[in-house]
C-alpha cells in the first residue's frame, strides 16, 4: 500500500465518518478537512451560483476545490460518497484511503439509502479504498479499532 502525506476517509454514514476522521486527525496531530464544508465555504451559496451561473460553472468550481484538497499535506480528509465518486480521479492520489464501512441495517436508521444504492456504493468504496474497516458507531471502541487496523496494515 502506498503511503502519502495525508489520509482520506470516507463512509456511507456522514456522522460516523466526520467524528472518527476528526478524532484521528487530533490523535495523529494532523489537520482535519471536510471536503463538503470546504466546497461550501468556497462557493458560499451554491444554490445561487447554480441558479445564476449554471451546473457547468458550479461543477468547475467544485473540482477546483477538490484539486486543491488533493494536494493537502499532513491532513486527515473526510469525503462523502458522492463527492468521492464524482472526483475519484483527483482524490485517488491520497493514500491511504480508508472506507469506514457501516452495516446496512445500521445505516438504514440514519441515512436515506435504498438497498440497491447501498450495495453499489459499498462495492465501489470497498474496491477503491486501500483499507476497509467495519464500524457501527463513532464510539471509543470504533476509534480504537481504526487505530489498530491502521497500525497493522500500514
């Protein structure tokens, strides 16, 4: 597995992914970045930009932010599924990439995702991330499992 200067974390459960990636950044003494928050900050009002400038311009601006994020160093970067999938070519440069996998039944309680979408998304992330770690909460035990898996595999 290639090692870079940053770690990319994704999950189908936004809350679990954000909490655990932020905790990991703190423990490792790294910066924390949430891709969606950085895109929203850069765009300020994506709805207005979409309405006034169109989808092409909005997508171009989003890709520009992602291109910058892909060059971050000493950072733990959390990215939601849609952003990761749509910008995979840019984000695949970040190693290691970690997929925090939640059980479908756990995910159904917190995220509006149907069974077919879950299977497709889970397969894409499992196939394209360097490390898949099963978690079901943002608990201390889940965090300890992440640290253990990273130490064993990296």
